[in-house]
C-alpha cells in the first residue's frame, strides 16, 4: 500500500507539474496568447484519454505481457529525458500555431506524459489485485492530491526559484525516480496472486447500464468545458500567466479529491445551492446589479446593488465570482459522477470514458468554439448547462422527500428556480453590444464598433480585443487624422514620434498594429514598419480605419510584417529605427516574451544610437513600469516615464521610454517618480527563462 501510494502521488505530481513548465517554456515562441495554454490543455487531456485507453486495453492481456509491455514503455519514456523542447520548433512565419504546438508537445513530452497518464488506473488495478475486496477510489483522490500539490507549489516555489531550463531538469530527475518505483510495483504485481475467475464473475454481475456510461462521458465533458472556458475568460482580460492557469485547474482537481475521497463529502443539495448562486452571478454580473439598482430606485437595497456593481469592476471580485462558479459547477458534475461510479471490476472502463469526456470538453473549447463562435460564447453556455444540472439535483432531492406534499413543494421550487434562472441568465449572459464586425481565431476575439459621436458630430469607430479598446478614430475633418485614445501628443509615444518631425527619413517600428493610430505621426519620407501576429488585424486597420491610407497619402511608407515581432526581428537585419513602440497586448494581458532582457537586446540591435524605445505599460492589473526600468539599467539605457490622464477622446496612459538621447531626455524629463504609487515594486530582471508576474499584480 505504501509503495502504491507513493507511486500514485509522485506520478500525479509529475503529470500536472509538467503542464505549466512546458507551457511556460514555449509561450514566448507563439506570441504569448491564451490559445497556447488551451492548446496545451487540449494535448494533455487527449493524451490522458490515450493513457487511460492503453491501461484499459492492457488489462485484457495476460499478466506476463502486461509486465513486459509496460516495463518496456517505462524504460523507453525514461530514455527520452530531458524534456526541454528544441529551439528548432520555433515558428518560422505566420502559420496557424495549433498544429505546431501539438507536434512539439508530442516530440518533447509525449511518451513520458503518456506513461504517467496511464499510472493512476494501473495503480488502482494493482491495489485491487493485492487487496481482495479493497476499494481503490481513495487512491484516485490521493493522486489528485499529488496533482493539486504540483499546481499549488509551481507559482510559489518552483517558478520563482528556478528558470524553465532548470525546471525541466528537475522534472526529468523526478521522472527517473518514478520509473524505478513503477518498475518495482509492476514486478510486485506480476508476482502477486489474483483470482481471475472471481474478478470475471464480479465484472459480469455489475455491468453498468448504458445511461451510466453516457453520464460517465457527459459529466466530465461539462466540467472540462467549464474549466477551459473559465481560463479563457479570465486570461483574455487579465494576464496570460501560469498563476491564472493554475488556480482554475487546482480548483478543478480539488473537486475530484472531495468527491472521490469518500461518499460522505458530497452532499448534493449542500453543494448545489451555492452552485446555483455562483453560476447565476457569473453569468449575469456584467449588468444585473446595475439593472436591479435602477429598478429598485432609492433605498438600502438600491445602495447594495450599486456597491455590488462597483465591486464587479475590481478584478479580485471578478476572479472570485468566475473561479467560484467554475469550482461549484465542477463540484456538481464530479459529485454526480462519483455517485454513479461502478464496481472496481469496471474501473479502467470508467476512467476511460471519464477521460474521453474531458477530452471532448477540451476539443470543443480549443478547436470547435473558435470556428463556431465570434466571441467566447462557450463561457456562458457552460455556466447555463451547469446551472441546469445543479437545478436538477435540487429538484431530484425535493422529489425524494418522504411526504407527498413536500415532494410537490420542493420539486416545484426547483423547477421554478431552473426556469427563472435560465431565462434571466440567457438575457444577461448572451447580451452582446452591437458591432459591425466580429471575428475570433487563435489569438482571441476582436470586433469593430461604430457609433455616432454627439460631441464631435461624426461617426466614431472603435477596435476591441476582448473587452479592451485598442484604438479609436473619429470621422470628422478636424479629428480624422488626429492621434486619439492612447496616442496623444502628450503621451510617451506622442513625444517620441514627434521627435521625427525634423528627420525627413525617419523610421519607426510599431509592435502591435491595432488601428495603426501611430501612423498619424508619419510624414513624407517616413517609414513606419508594423509587426502584427494576428492576421485579421491588418485587414481591420485597412477596411475600417484610414490611418494607414492617410499616412501613405502624405507621402509616407507603410510596411507590415506578419508574425511574432520578436521572432521576426531575430531573423531580419538591423532596421535602424529612430523610434520603436512596444504596444502588443492580448486583451489587457501582457506577452511577456516581448518584455525580457533578451528581447530588449534584440531591440537594441535595430535602434540608431540616439533611438527611443517606447513601452506602453498601461494595464489595469499589472505594475509593469518597474520591470522595464530594471531591464533598462541592465542593458545600459536611461528611462523617462510619462503618465497622462484621460481627457475627451484621449485615454489614461502610462509609457516608459528607454533612450540614451540626452537632448531628448533634457527636453522630456519624464514625470516625478515620487508621485507614483508603485515605487515599492522591485521585481528582478526578467529573462526568457525566469519571470514572475505574480510579484507585480496590482493589489491596490
């Protein structure tokens, strides 16, 4: 029992720690998009299914062949170590990253992960053989404790202490220990006695019904869908960091631990009631509190609803609601799954179908949803479906009351909650603001909004990525060619680009096109070189905005380079930029690979001696300026920071400029550092292999 327990813990620990390790390793190669994580999750879920299918098939072979086949597989997996991916897997152009990521993962961690994924059901089978009549489900809960430990320790212990190369080495050493334990357990199992006839009789006597097998697939599929949809929803508007990947996955595993450790922990109604509340609020928090406050008029209830609406602007409340809804939704799905688990004789089939459901949920979110939806519609769909399951659980509990009148009362109440809740959630969760264009791909959901600007007397067109505005143009003679939103003349980038006025052959690089508002600074003889990773953005900038065409009409030159900016700059000769703007954001998140020491060394190669690098660090959740200032001190550049307040069509901005141009710094000294609220943030130097966004989360 001790041997199997340690093996179960270690295999699960390695199984789940490799996920953030390898995902963080390759994140800089594919543009820092949330799609990298969801694609990795898809791979891991599908390979988990393959591992469970292998374990199920292995159990149908003679014991001798089980020992030989699995022993050879474990040794072969250990021979593939270490797991660090080769740099040859970096993308070379603007091809769809999904296929390349999946092939990379197969080549680097495929076989070790496959072996690890088969371990949990195999260990439980070995336990059932060694302990006649024993129930192996606690070993499954124990393995999930190992998985949860891996995820919790990663952002707080492993990520800050070791870079990703060191993490892969330590993980490989752990896999070596696992291989020895696994081979020892396999040998012990081959020598143990087991009554095959009794096992066959128990299997035949407890054959599951078709509806049970169907639920073994559907319930995990719902939970998996909700997990990935929540991760996408949160990462789109917060930050693409392992910490925010780890939290929902940890909560997901916690529900398995609670449900499978012992039957006493899952009490359907006690879990279903908070699930109904959190799922409802998560689906409706974008507008229901404001709506209720308006309907209530004045009074203390109006004040409560107004405060709740204000709280929803705080990302900590948003995370609480979103993660709470995901936890309770998964708790209901996995609790109901545990209630219908089979006799241990059908253990491998149960895990096989359960993992198939998880893979189906992952396939839907990662592959189907981007083609079916133009927004992250799987998030409200998942909330509604889980709300329906929770309402059915409450209704079922009411129908099982001992007295008839209680049955009718409680069951009717459950049905009323189901119908009313779904109707309200449908109205708020699926409410979409009017857009003239929407599209979604690997890099996220983008849209274009057109409204009438009463103040200026003309059409205003906005470009959105997720819930964040990434540029605006007002179509009036006075404003059409003026830099608006984050690009006004008093902003950091405005000051940098205004320095090109006296340079007839000035050249600027812009990382992240958006609406191409920066082109308003381009004049005759100027060259503006845009780097853009999302293939739909240049199309939007040309079709719905005129900044590029207006610059070309003034005699300027526009160049568009598709693909990841950093990888493109690595391959091309020095561009000799006068100004380089780093403005590539995914929603309100940060592609970290553009903000490391190695990245700035690449940028320096492309700059003139007196060139200016302008970094747009405006962010609702992360304090990025100290990171840039720290890197500047390491790469030998001076900095000036410029913060502007919102005014009219100009947004609040925060820029850090890096340059050794003394004349520019004298004319633009930057803002007083003593007036900032982030002077106490002291991050280390970010590198490709070591950075920690958790340190710079804005908790004020």
